[in-house]
C-alpha cells in the first residue's frame, strides 16, 4: 500500500515488490501521505479485509 502523496516512499518501490512477488496486491491511495492508517483508515481497513478474506483457507 502506498499513498500517492507519500513524501518518503515511491510507487516504484511497491511496484518493484509486485514484480517479484506474484501474490502481491497493490493498493495506491489518493490523497494519502506516508501514513495510510491515519490518512485513509477506512480504505485501508476495507482493502485489508478483502485481502484477508481472499487469502484465508476455509
């Protein structure tokens, strides 16, 4: 996950991870800086919930 307005990280960092780790799911958040849990908490919760449900074995 990466805020599009992150002053410390870059999208290329997470895109590089995704190229190397096939099960990666990218989340690029608009109007979000370096702290998605503070800037976009609901988007983070929803994305994490979807990811966990999709990757949990029943």
